[in-house]
C-alpha cells in the first residue's frame, strides 16, 4: 500500500512507521489517521512482524497532535475506530510498540507516545498536553493513561496547566524510558533488538496481562491471566518448548512465533 502522510519500512521482524508531515510538525489530519490505522492493521496481522517503532520525520517534531488548521476550517476532529493515529483506541494490539520521540510531542502526539510500551526521547524532545489552552481536552487517552503512568497529582499538574516537560523531566517523572544520547531512532532500534531477542509470544502474553491487570486487583489478575488469549497461545506454542530447550543446550533460541 502506498501512503501520502506516513512512511512504513521493515527491518527483519521490525516495522518502522514514520509520520511524514514535517511542514505541519507531523500534525495529523483525517487522511493521516486512516493511513496509520491501515499501517498498524497490517502490522498486527503480519505474523512475521514482531515489534514496531513509531517516530516522526525531521528533528523538530515527533507529532504536534491534531491538525488544528483542519478543525479551524470546519473539519472537526474525525478519527478512525482505532483512535488517534490508529493506536490510542486499539486495545487488542499485544505486539510491542516503541515511541522514538524525535522532537515536540504535543497533545495527540504525547498521547501516541503514552499508548506505546516504551518511550525513548531525543534530548531536545518536549512533551505537553496543551489542549485546555485552546479550549480542548486530551481525549485520546491522555486523561486516562497519564495518571496511570506518573500518578494522579503529577498528571493533574501537567494536564490542568498544559505546561511543557523536557525529555529529562519526562524520565524523572517516569514516562520516558531513556533519553537518547545519540540518534533517537538508533536508540529505539536497540530497544527493539532486545525485545526481538525474547520470545515474541512471551512479549504478547506479558503485554496483554499487564494491560488487563490495570483494571483488576492483583488477585483477579493472577487468577485470570491463564485464560487470556495471548497467554494461552504462548503456553501451547512451539516457542514454549524451544526457549527452555535452547537454555539447556546453551544456544540461542530459534523463535518461530508459533
């Protein structure tokens, strides 16, 4: 499939999705949202793709959020069923996704990062949920995900002021996993490489159980995890045998993803 507003490339088992509207600081209009939905649909369905990275083109912006010019022209905020960037309401994606934040991550851009499993950021990256400053609210999961990630009062302090946070402060608050000393995409690739060295079905089982566990008690989570689809797939897979066998034989596992 050809795209106008994003680029999609593959490096072995890794899919890299790049927002490509640098003239608009990678802000997303409806067409871009639909392209991202299609790209992540394809990633989710492809058994040969195990990890994804999402990043922005250029060095200034990861994503400036919703295209306010579209809204000002009467276009409103139209989103696909899977949410902002085809991700923020995609609740069944168990494959890991890494955000490589190469610059400004504002509003929906920050919310894209928050839905990812790992966030790596360039030193000059800046994060904010500035929606109340333009009469809006962070409705793409920011209201729900940020308090889960950094705690109620810290999250409210950011959301009720719209203030900007540096990558270093993001790391101190706990939502940035690593501030990249060099190229942020290369740093994200290193994280992806560490993930790809693990059993892909194990990663999906962990992600699914963790996300479902957010809405349960520890007791309910431990009891229920055995019935989760990704966990069942892992427990009945070839990889479930291959991992211990490779450990016993002192060799690198040959993961099949099945």
